[in-house]
């Protein structure tokens, strides 16, 4: 998906024992920012518990940008790299229920797409966000697109989908093509252990790390994100909803596919992909051709988590897109 991609999304995710990139996303943490008049943080009540949010530039004039992290089961901390790179509007990030600094109910029935979509309206109501832009990364792109497709479009001004999971079959097809770019030895290791179901084997984990080092975080070692310290993601959620690795889906998202319905997205949409993204740039162009008002930006020399690999370039792409929608915003 995508978020191991930050998991999956997949930002998907990877099993325990992953390398630094997984530590960053799966074991991601979100620190509380120093107090300031334009920075706010707290919790919002949702069905099943409370979710943690953080807002920067609360008094800026532009329409607020709500950012949705990948996973399932990652955290929003990596968006911290955008806090001071997008300053013309309130920028809000939050941890989904069950991960990061949010409450973790023991009831796993909340691990479903409709619940995570409903969190957006709860956040908007609590923070009085009459109009918003949504930015979803990997699995967060799934949530953002689903919100646009299933929720009355009250004040939704645009979508930004960064390496989104919009079709599990297509995601897996692309992942297979990327595995084919690895060395014959790594391909053999991955396919052998997938056939045997031995996903926790050290040999398999090492091979998947090689995949992630190329297509998840292309810049090695991954950039350190100060906000990511001390708060864990939720590996169990990732595995239950997605599966054991970015390129093997066994969970509840196995049959997810919104390709046909993309034509019903009625707001301006930007799809962003890293040059080496798991969500292939050519696939993003195909999705954009279905959405009535969509464009694509490719971040050079970046992987799936392009906002970590190339935060300046990622933020510039977001600003360019939003400036077309709000030309009066500096």
C-alpha cells in the first residue's frame, strides 16, 4: 500500500526488525512543539477514543491544510519537516486512533477505513475548520480520497495525494515490477519466503530492507526527523489491515480498489510521486487521467516518503498547487 509507506501506506509497513526507515515510520514518534502563539496541540474526541493533533501557523491567512499520515499504523511525526516549509496557512497533522500519541483502544473493530475517514470530520468540527485542503500520504491518500468520494463535499477545496494507495491490485502489480529490479539473489529470497509464509525470517527481513532502502527512503541513511522520537506506531494495525510487507497484502485492504470511482472526485487534485516511489509515477499519471481536474508532480531522486527524502522540493510542489487555487495567498 502504501505506507509501510510510512508506511503504506502501503506507507505500509514492515514487520518488526526493520531498519532505520521503519524505525522512523513504524516506531515513529511525534514530539510536542515548544509553546507559541501560532502553535497548538491537543486531543479530539472520536468514536473509540481521542486522537492527538498538532497545528502550526494557526493565525496564517490561507485555507488550512490537514495532513493524513500513512500506514496503516504509522504516525504523523514525519510531517514535522513541513512545519516551517509551508507557512502561509494553518498546517494540521494528527495521529489516527490506535497509533502515535492517540489513544489505543483494545477493540480492533476500529481498524477500518470508514472509521479513519470519520476522524476527519471530527477533527474539522473540533477545530472549526469550515474549509480545508487535504494532504494524504500513502495510506493517508486512501483516507483522503475516500473522504472526497463518500463525504458531502462541505468546504473541501482540494486533495493532495502523495504516493497514494488507490488500488491494491495496482499497488501489488507495481511492487512486483520493482522487485524485478533487485538482484537475482534478493528476488529469490523474497519469493521463497513469501511462498513459505516465513515473513519473520531474518533473511527475508534483510531483503525487504534492501527494497525499502531503494523505494521507500531513497536517500540513505534516511533523514532524521526531530519530531519522531519516543512515540511508537502500531505494527499490529499495519499487519492486520495491510500485511507483512509493502509488497505482500494479506489484510483487510487486500481487495481495495477505487480506480473506477476516481472520476467522481470533484475537487482539484495533485498527485505527488517520488522518482523511485513504490507508487510509480506512471501509475500516478494514469490515475490523474481519470480524475477530472488532476495533475502530477514527480520529486526527483526521492522514494515513497518523498517529503522526508526531499522536503524542500515536496513543500514547493504543495505551495505551487495551492497558489493556483488561492492566488491571493502569498
